[in-house]
């Protein structure tokens, strides 16, 4: 199966959101990657529900929402209402992760867990069976356009081994500093979904760039 490509709308032109949403709709991309930041869990603030609801009205593809916020539990219902399909919370932001995963499923969404670069894959051992997605961060979350942290490749291999050992159906997604070179290394290591922000939207032809990632 070909790799799932999830362009990050964080790198869109916010003065031309509808144009960029349509570009993703018409491209070979599979998902919209939506980065929500609260200025507390990460040192940046992005956007919230009004943007997700606006996207939902026009999106012809899965909405893959990565929330970099503290206390994610309090907003699960609202993310579901806004039209999110896959909701990914950070391991580091959840005291009762098992409960949070259950609440995401009860709200009708698929559940993902993201790991910061310093967090070992082994913390997922007791929840991997319940997960639909594991998001390996290959940058410290908060900003687009950062340098790829190579240790993510080893973490993808470890996640793949954990998934195979447990028979989990979770998809392995990687986020941060993805381009054709790092993307190839990640796919070879077992990544099934790649997020790409600046590499897509800072390129002269985002549609063609998405297409080239899709060939990996
Ligand atoms: C970082 C976000 C990423 C970001 C990726 O905190 O989670 O999704 O948009 O941007 P690039 O692809 O530019 O590293
Ligand atoms: Zn992200």
C-alpha cells in the first residue's frame, strides 16, 4: 500500500485558506493534517474550532487533527462536533491516557497518541492495542519548518516491532521535517503516514510536491 500523505495546514497561506484547502482536495494527498496549539503545552498558538469547522465544510478527505494542548479531555466532544476524524493527543499531556483514548472512541473518532522526541516508544506498551495511530514527532512540536531529528527513524522501527508483537492495527505516522530524503528513510523504516508542512507549501508547486511524496 502506498504511503498516506497528510499536508499540514499550518503551512498554508492563511489569507487564502480556501484556495489551499482546495489544492489539497484536488491533490494526491490523503488527509488534512490539522495542528492545534495552545501556547501552554507548546510555545506557540495556532488556531482552533472555527478553522476546523470551516475546513470540514469543504474537505473531501480525512481530517487528521494533532492537538498540542494540555487537558485535551475537556475538548474531545468539541473536536468531534467540528468534524475531526482522527484525534491525536500527546502522551506527555495526558495523566489518564487510557481514559482519554476511550473518550475519543466514544465520541466517534479514531484515536492517536503522539510522542515527543524525548519520549520512548515503550510508554505505549499498555495502550497500543487500543490505538488507531501512533504519531512519532521528528521535531519538538510547536513550529513548522524545523530540522528533522534522525532518532525518529529508530523510533519508527521500535513502534513497528511493538505493533507486530501485539497485533495492534495502529498506523505509524511521522511529523516534522519531512521531505523526500527523510520521507524515504521513514517509509523504509515502516512509517505508513507522513505529515509535511513547509516542504509542501514552500515549494513552487505544492501539488507536484505532494505527488512526489506519494511516490515514496
Ligand atoms: C509541528 C507540527 C507539524 C508541522 C510540520 O509542531 O506538529 O505538523 O506543521 O511542519 P514541517 O513539515 O514544516 O516540519
Ligand atoms: Zn502535527
